[in-house]
């Protein structure tokens, strides 16, 4: 069943340009699966925020969370390496990938429904708090629980295809075997203390070896959103994940 789901989703992404005015290019998706009963979900109440949702808040009979990573084409990543503000290509890829995730989730929910299973497409940013700057469903943390990757010093999830891309998730009543979580860190800093390049790449100096200033980071995101307001909402930056060892691979392999 996993092969069928992954095939359907990859084919959807490949065909997405045909019926949509889309410029962004993507690579093949990565997938990981978590049990809705995994005890780690309760830890997110402390790690992320007390209001973080539990899987069954979305679907009472939910059994599996399907998480996936959509890697950007490397040309998009390279476009964002230089300069203070993010590139137009990077901003556009954020907006277009968010739309892709929404359409892809709806497509998969419909396909699972045809197979006789309930499902719910979890929004990319669920109940985002503009003061605390956190969401009540952290896609990165959920993907970590599912075994999609490990966290880097830059607080981003590093997958086998790096961290330049977007993460999506849905919950379904279909029971699938959970993915095993990685046994070692993908981040070189956490693996053997050999890299801190993401820190030096942070244009607002919000990222430190021993901490992270969420508000400074968001300041830069809002600068980019204002610059590219003609494209759409894109409160992003991405400088700490481009031009670094973990951009497109798991560098600890």
C-alpha cells in the first residue's frame, strides 16, 4: 500500500505543471510514516507549545500520519545563496509549493476515500500564533517523529535529500507500519561538531551555536514578504539552509 500511495503522489507532482501555471521544479518526494499512538506526540506539548494538536484532534479514528518532503530543484536553492534578501525564485517556490501541498493532500485524501479509508489534510500552518511565532502542528517535528530526518543546528529538519524543500502531512484511518527513526544525527555539528556554517549564513545573526532568536529571524522573513508582496504571502528567508553541507543531502553519511 505504501508503494501505491507514494507512486500516486509522485505522479501527481510530476503532472502538476500541466494543469497549473507553475514555475517551480521539484525532485522526487521522500516519505515517512508515524503511528497516531506514538508517545512522542505528547512531548510536543512541552517542546513546541501546550496547544500543539494531537493526531486524533483531526481524525478520531486516525491510525497513521503520512509525512513527506518535497525537495526543491537545486537551481532554486542556488538562486538564494547570495544577497541579504531571499531570491524571487525562492519566494515563488515557497508559495507554489504550499499550493502544491494543499492540492496534493486533497488528492490523496480523495484517493484514500475511494479505497475506503477516512483521512484529513492537515494545513501547512495550523493555528499559527503571530506573537509566539509557532504553529499548533509543527510539520518539522511531526516529520521527525515519523523518521523523515533529524534536526540541524539551524532548527530545520535534515532529510536524506537535505533540508531545501517543504514538508506536508495527512492523517488517515489506514494503518501502515511506522518508519524507523534515524539512529544517528544527520547534522554535522551534532554528529561530530565539524560544522557551523548555518550560523554564519544567518543574515540577521538570529542563529547562534547556543540559541536562536525567533523574533530576529521573523524580522527578516517579513522583510522578504514585503519585497515580494506582488507574488503573494511569503514570510520566509532560507539563507541558513542554502550553500551548506546539509542543503541537498544527509552530510553525515
